[in-house]
């Protein structure tokens, strides 16, 4: 599902104009992005947790030239799925 499809589905399910639905969805994504940029953790109970993790410096190869390069240390966004999402993806079989 793409962001456009998500917006269209949200607009249809809530009987909203597409433009209003797009503003709502963008607000949620922007809020998550801003919180992560400030180093905050975003916990959506039943869905998962967005967090920022430290990434160590590492050596790797340039895929075009094959030359070794050094990637600097930095931060990377991460997501850990919650129990509700895991259960939805892997339903229990009785």
C-alpha cells in the first residue's frame, strides 16, 4: 500500500474530502518524524515503536567501483513491531 492509497482509504472510510484526509495523514507522519528528529521514542500501543538508534562507523564497498569506503557513524530510524501487529501478521492456528 502506498501513501496515496492510504490517504484514499482513510478519506473513504471516514467520509472526508481527500485533501482533508491528506492533511490528517501528513500531520501524523510529520509528528512522528519531528519526534524522532528530537531523539524521542514514539510508542503506538498494539502497533509498534519508532526509535532512533546509533549506527557505528563501518567499512564497505562502493557498489559501482568496488573500492572500499568508510561510512561514518550516525543515527538511523528504527521500528520494532508490537504484539498486536505481530499477531495480525502471524495469526495463531488452533
